[in-house]
C-alpha cells in the first residue's frame, strides 16, 4: 500500500527521501506480517473446520449406528412380543373353545330339561283349565237357573205389588174425590148461609186461603248454621286478597257478597192485599157510617168477590209453589 508523503521543510532532500523509504519499507513489512498472520489464521480456521466436519460426520455415523442397533433391538423385541402374543392367543382360543364346548353341553341339557318341564306345566295347566271351564259352566248354569227362579218370583211379587199399588191409588183417589165433594158442599152451604145471614166472623175458605207456607224448623236451623259459618268466614277472610284473586275491586267483591247473602236469606211470609179483609181499601182509623142494609150488601159483595178471586187464583203459594186445594 503506497502512501504519498509530503516533503517536510527544513530537511535536506536525501534524508527526507531515506526516511520515506524506511517508512514505506516498515509499512510493507507490517502489511506482509498482517497478510501472513491472516493466512495463518485462515489456515488454522480451515483446519478447525475440517476437524469439526470430521467430528460431526463421526457423530452422525455413531448416531446412525446407535439408531440401527436400537431399531434392531426393537424389532427383535417386537418379534418376541408378537410370538408371545400369538402363543397366548392360541392358548386362549383353546381355553375358550373348551369352555364354550362345556357351556354348550350344559346349556343343551338345561334347555332340554326346561322344555320337558314346560311341556309338563302346559299339560297340567290344560287339565286345570278344562276343569275350571267345566266348573264355570256348571256354576253359570246354576246361576242362570237361580236367576230364572228369582225372576219368576220377582215377577209374581211385582204383579202383586202393582195390583196393591193400583188398588191403594184407586182408594186414595176415591177418598180424595169424596173429600173434595164434601169440602165443596160445605163451602157452598157456608157461602149461602153467609150470604143470607152475614156475620163478622170470616168464612173457613177465606181463612184457609190466607194461610201461607213457612219454612220448617230444620230448614231454619240449617239456615242459621249457614249464616253463622258465613259470618265466621267473613270475619276471618282477607277481603282485598280474595278480590284481587277474582280480578275484582274490593267494592265489587263486597257487593257480590251482599247480593249472595240477600239471595240466600229466608224471609217471613208477607201479607197480601187479599189478606187484609174488607177494610183494606181505606185507612185503618177511618170509620164510615152506613146503614145496616148497606152493610149487608157490602158483606155479600165482598164474600162473592173473595170466592171468585180464590177460584180464579187457585191455591197459589207466596213462595211461587202450588198447593193442593183443601184445608190442611
């Protein structure tokens, strides 16, 4: 590598040139040493690389040898294991075949015995079934004969009962007709007597027409018990909750309970306009001065009107029911 040096001032030209040559020689010497060292280093690295290549190749060869040895051992072990498994499988198959043969023989014997037992059972059941059918036929025949005899006896009893019922009904109708005729005759006689001789005492038929049916004591006790239970339920119930469950307001629910209570309430019989007598048209405190003849005519007219009204109305009860005619 050449380096151009500037001539330094103050020095002679030869000394300067000599120094420059020495410097250049030293520089070349250093460059040669550097090149030589570089070559030596390169050779050393090349040798080391060769050694590493040889070691790597040897390592690969050793690994291949070890792998081959290992695979050979594994193949030998697999072959030995396969041979052992084949031996065990053959032994197992021989044992299974022997057990299957024993099981088949035992099962055939059991099936044969079971078939024989089943045949014996079927024969026994057929005999029992035939006997049961025969007994059922005999029992059904006896039951049929018994029912036939009972039906004949019942027919005779029904005929006698119908005859007695018809006789009693006929006798009852005759008695009712006679009683009605007697009541009619008595009513006509009483009416004619009242028309001819009026008196302040009301007629029997008028008194009978004013009677009203009332509930019995048992019905009143039952109604009292129901009212007590309803009152207890009303005291204990949660009215807002029940109204909410029925999708109603509290006032609607209370009004519905009031309507239900009024519908189930038992009321005493109320008097009717025809029950007030001849003085119903006017005030109870009002007194009219009439002549005896006018009083007699008025009494006759009132009796005739009452009789005609009773005949037209029939015996209608205030509770919507129809009573039988006659005095009870």
